[in-house]
C-alpha cells in the first residue's frame, strides 16, 4: 500500500487509480451522508479524486492515505453544502438505500433528521465514529483537531441527540 502511494506521489497515474478505486465506495458513502443525493455525492467523489491526485505530493505519511482522502471528501462535501445553502431532505426513494429493513424506516428517518440538525463538526465526528467506525485518535487526525476536542464534540452531540429523542418520545405519547 505504502509503495503504491509513493509511486502515485512520483506521478504514476496507474498507482493512483488503484489506490483511489480501493476507497471510492467509502468516499461515496461518506459524501452521501452529507449531501443526501446521488448526483451530488458522485460530484464530490469526482472532485475528491481530482483534488487528491493534484495534492498527493503533499501527503507526508503514506500510511494515512485513506484518512487523508476521507478528509478531502468531507471538506469537499461541506464546501458544497455551504455553496448550496440548503439541506436536501431524505426522499422516499432513498429509504431503501439508507435502511436495512422496513421495520427500521421510522427510526432511521428520525436519526437522519436529528443528525441533520447538528453543526458541521458534530456531524463529522458522529459520522466518522459511528458510520465509518474510526477511533477517536483517527478522527482527530482526519479532522485535524485535538483528541480532547473530538471527545468533547462527540459527547456533546450524543447528548443533544438524546435530548432530541426524549422530546420526540414525549410528543408521540
């Protein structure tokens, strides 16, 4: 893996393509969690490919290629959302993609809506922790934040979600 990164850094396009294809699906899923539609997510994947190829020489530690790539994808997704200044809500045709089975649909939609209410840092930390299954240390590296800050954001955002879920439970009863 590190050898492929080093080859790509020297301008080997084939090595870069092999590397990028290995993580393309992960990038798409992460992008989709931010923008909530296929076209925009695919645009983010394409832009991430362009940016990462253009900047691969700046990667200092080849072993962190995936983290570096995910960071570019997240920043690209956030920038795209800022440009559009609107949040695309979960549409019915996306439910089958986002949910494992029919019984989870209401809960999944509620969680998606709650996550959409978080700020960018909170959303990024939660998605990286629970969706991409990264450790706190890895999230710290990807987002370029101190570990303590990542922990604080994680615990505060989880508390926000708990409070929101409790409010919704009260209204439903």
